């Protein structure tokens, strides 16, 4: 968030609620950037701005998520960056997977996922094909494969909608592809989406083969 401007201009509340909706237990750090701007050289202004933000969002986990702290920084002068590193390290070591041994087979499957993502257009496979990829890397049994897949999902290596009927039948090998799918709808390049609604028969005009084949519409 650009501390030299109004907090509303950076849509802090929107992003906090978005994180809360998608990753309700995720630890959150808010970075107050542009500490090098002239207005931010006034310590009173900085203190008042940070205090106002803390009072508005911090300690309200049910609404805005688990906000750990607000850190003033300058990417230009690097002021405050060391403190960012310390906070990131402290949060990372507290994560439940830290210190756990990851089976070599899981790492090999992750490598195969990256390779297949580059080959396939779109980078999406059925659960049956993904199961075959698991077998290639000696990951056998549905429960074992799901455990591996959920871990790779958490690491951002792929996207898997576990226990979501219909969606759990596919695995997206490249998370960026799904981001591109969503941005193709939420855009100013077309006007098919009106008042928050999109007609299914308009998808053919937005999502075109081979990147977005009809069977995935």
C-alpha cells in the first residue's frame, strides 16, 4: 500500500477481504511503501497513518484475516527491508510443513508437472492422467496421490480443487493459466460481462482454442 497516498487508493480493505476469503488462515503482512516520499519523511504523519491502519484492520481476524504487522518500507532506499526479511523468516519457520521431510517422489512429480505444463495447451489434465503421472514417479494409491497433490497445491506448483465436485476431476498444471482465464473475463478489452453477469454462450467469443478449448468452458 502506497503510504504517500490515501489508504483507499490502494484498496487495502478489498485485498484483505480477498485473502480472507481464499486463504482464511494465511498470515498477512501489510507493507506501507514509498517511505522515501517527502510526505513520509514526516515522522508524525507516518505514525498517525500506521496507527489509523492498525486500528482499522488489526485484531479483527474474523473480518480481515490474521494480520501480523504493518511494515513501513522504501523499495528505493531499501529502508525497512531488513525488517521485512526478519518477519518473513519468522513466519515461514512457523508454518506446519517446515521441518517435514518431503518424499523424493513428490519432488520428481513436481518436476514432471512443470515439464507437462510447458508441453500441454492448455496446461490441464484429467485426474486419470494425473494419476498416471503419479505412478510414473512411484506415487501409488489415491490417498497418497491426493496428499502429494494438496501439498503441491499449497506450494503453488499446481491447482487442485479437492472435494469440489466436478472441479476435482481435473488438475491445472500451471497456476498462471487460471489467472489468465480469470483476467480474460475481468477486463476492459470487451463488454461481454455486464453488471457482474456473463452469458455462457459468450464464452466462445472470449475463450478460444487452443488455449481455452470448448470442453473446458
